[in-house]
C-alpha cells in the first residue's frame, strides 16, 4: 500500500513562505494498493495537483474518493479535480450524508451558479455517489471500516486494510471526554474506542490542529491537539503517527518545534512521530500482497446514513432528563429537523416510568450523575443497549453512560452526536418476516418429531456431500422453529442451534426458493446480523428450502463460507437437487418417528 500526501492543512488553504515545507493545501491523501486500486481520502485543495498528476498518466483513471465530511476544506478540490471532467474516467465518491440532503446534493451545493461557473452535471467522467454510515465496505482488494468522529458535522474516520498493512485516516476529530490540556495519560470511554478503532495500524493520519495551550479557546470546534493525536496512536499500538490538518496559523518552524517536543517526551516503545507534509510518500505492508481481483463487482454500500423510521413508520424516541427549560430548548432545536420524538422528565428519579412507556432509543441526562443513579434507569423493560449520553460536565463519563457532550456545544454538535448514537443503537439487520402459513408450518415441523433428535448418518451424508461439492467450509441442515433455528446436521460448525432472528434460512423459507447471498456485508438484510458482524463472520450463504411431504417449508439445506463468493447456475441447480433428495429422507423420518 502506497500513501501520498497532497494536502495537509486544516480549515483553510494557506500558501506562503511560512508553510512551504509542510504545505498550504487542505486535506487530500492518495492511497494505492499493490494491485492498483486507487483511493483518494478527502479532496481539499490538494486534490487539484493530484488530479493533474492523474491526467499526466495519460490513460483513463478509475478511482474511489472517500470524503470524511463535507466541510469546505475537505471538498474544495472536487470542482477542480480534472479526471472528473474527462470522458472515459470512472470514479465513485463516498461520504456521510449531510443533515438534510444526500452526499450528491451537498456536493452540488458548492457548485451552484452563485459560487462556481460549472455544475456537477458538467462532469464528463462517469461519477457516482454513495452515502456512507458506520460499518464496512469492500472495494476490490481493499477493506474499509468506518467510524464516526466527534465533530460538529457527521464525519467519518476510515480504517483501510490491504496488502497486509493498515492505514487509518481520522480528520476532523475532537477528544470526547479526555482533556488534552491536562496531564492525564490514559484514555477511557469513547476516546478509548476511538483508539481501539485504529488498533495495530501501520500508519495513523490524525487531526492535530492545536497545541495544548491553544485548546481551551477552541473547545467545541471539533479538533484535536498534537498531544492527543500521539496519545491515541500510542494507545492503539500504532507504528507511525502523521500529525495532520495543521492549523492555518501554524508555520513550518512551529510544526518542527511541536514534533521535536513530542519526540523528546515520547515513550521509547511509542509510535514514530512526524508531521504530514505535501509530497511525502510511504510504502506500507506488502507482507501479503492480495492478487488483483478478477471480477471487480460494482461496489454496493448499504450503510444507513440517516436516522431511519421504523418498519411501521415509527420515529426514534429520545428522552431528555433535565430540570432546565433552556437546555430542553437547545436540544429541541438540535433535533428539530430529525425524525425524532423528544420527551423530557425533570429528574433521574422521575424517569423510570417514562422509560417503560416510551422505550427511548437514546437517553440524554444533564450534568454529573453517578453510576448508581444511572442504574435505576435500566429496568426490566429497558434494553441494556440503549445509550445514555451525559450533557455538560467534564472528565470520564459515569458508569453506565457511553459518551459526554462537553460544553460549549453548538446545535450542530449536539445534532451530530444525537444522530450518531441513534444510528448506532438502531438495529440494522432485518429478521425475516413471519410467513403467512406460520401456524400450519410449525405444526407440520413439530409433527415430524425431528427437533432435538441426535445426529444421524443418513442426514450427515448430505451436509458432507454439500461441503465437498461446493468447496464450502460449512454445510447445515437447518429447521426454522418458532424462535430458533435448530440444526439436524452440522458440517464444519459447532453450534446446534441459533436464534431465529439472525437466521438466513428464515429468509430462504420466506423466499420459497433457493436464496444466495454472495456477500452478506454488502447486503442490507444481513450486514449487521450477529453471524456476520461478529461471531463466525459469515460472508456467503446459499440455502435451498426443504419441504415436508405435505409441502410446508420447514428448513433448508445450506452452505456457508467466510469469504464472498457465488454459485454458477449449474451449482445452484445441484444444491436444489441435493435438498430435494434430502426431503425423501424426511418422509422416511416421519414414518419411523414417534
Ligand atoms: Zn477540516
Ligand atoms: Zn470539519
């Protein structure tokens, strides 16, 4: 993986004698994998020279531009990125959705006639747009994980893995609760989670706009100090930290001085510290170069990028606990344009009853509360995973809270944090709806008397055959019961049952035909399914429904894999054939059964 800096300045382009060495152009980083996949991280004014360099290559380019957020200093190079204007070039742009419009509309905004002579429609190249949220996406041989940053706009950090190396790009970001002006050296809560996101990176490119002595005056502006950036990299166990998003007021000499001090104070086993400079190039990895992907399938991203209404149109509910009307007004303003219902109670003690009625997706509580008080908010009917965010105060969050919105916060800051937490707590994966014939289907399944019986060779031979035939590490005979799926035969899998909610087979039954999921991470129905996102990390699924002799769909013969793949038409036919042969075994079971 090769990494090249084209723009390292934060907030405002600042050419001049004092910035000539580290550069005056705003954020832009180019990443290329050994197989040739090209990513561009942010397109500030540094994107202009990168675009020229790409044109000089003399052939149509293909690339992927990842925008952390749409503040000016991260997108101002887009109207000047030459490859976009030349037919034959093909680019995809990715970024978090704006508060009230899509990524494309936000980018079009800066190219409206009032500001710029040509519009987005003048792009001669093939350019498409993808709204991003928190999650994972795969672009050819590159795996990208995203995480929301702490900024007054929805901003994403990118963890980029390819060629056996890891790069993390995290601009713009302010510490959550850690006070970078203090001497505290350990991270907690969301600051720790931020560091863990970068775990073991070869290179971290991090917001480092301020010096510690400047931070007090800049609280709530959404940026880090140089010391916080180093602390994050050290906690992450990273090999190198590139301080970036340099303040426009920071001269080359002042950057040199900051780096020299940080190196002097650094732990011996800490990361290598340097300041990002235009033109700097790094070669990372190549420990395990990936082969160029033969068929680079179109990149589909299905990350929820806005708060969604529920399946029956219900909106997210936020409970605010405060005794102050003024605070309620501020929060009401922050969520006024979100699909959110805001309810308020005046004290933690009074919240219990409202929580049981309201079922909030997020709880905001003012000021300092202790863990014991917060514990009273968690009743039998409140999901343990409902995030509690403290408003105001300072220092580490109380036991049971996940985050703190530190004063001074702007309406936009609160809106970004509320949206982040509501999207995080939302359930993204979709349990299969219940089939219309559920009652008779379950009756037929139970009448078989097959559930909870011991493994049998006459069933095991089908999973063995399926695994061998399709070169799959896992093959299962699965029955979809009322609230579980139970496996009569497991090849390559230890569990004998799992929840119906997370069941792929429940979807296959509903589809009433063979279900093939080539890449579960790219499929909205399964992306956040616990079998995909954690646990066994299933990537590929193919399941052929099996019927009782009366024709009820009760289960599947299915295969799983831990990498994305597909089945040919012939293989699909074979899997259906195999399931049909197994059905015969089922009728014999019924005759022999109790
Ligand atoms: Zn910025
Ligand atoms: Zn910004």
